[in-house]
C-alpha cells in the first residue's frame, strides 16, 4: 500500500528522499551530521499519535519552521497552515 501511495505522489513530484522505518535512526543521524549536529535524540519510546489530540502536538513556531524548510512541498501540494 505504501509503495502505491508513493508511486501516486511521485507522478506529481518525485520525492527527494525516502527513508524506511528500519533505517530511520541511522539515516537521520547521518543527515543531522551533515548539517553540523553531532547527536540526535531519537528514542524508542514513541507515543502512538492516535492517542494524542491535535492541540497536544500543535506548535505555531514549529509549523513556521516546517513551512520555511518545506516551502517547495507547501507550494506543490497546496498545503495550508
């Protein structure tokens, strides 16, 4: 199912990068290192997002940063605030 979703999106714009969940820690650590961050804080105690309400995770400052970083995606896919 995921590959079908990825293939559909790739018809509009190919992804810059795809990270498999099993490779997440090592790949994100590599990316952090390339950006001058010597350590990452990934943990295995992740909360299931289904258990959280939007107001528990929403942060306007974080959204502004994401919008600045992913400007291309916001424009191509028409994301709003």
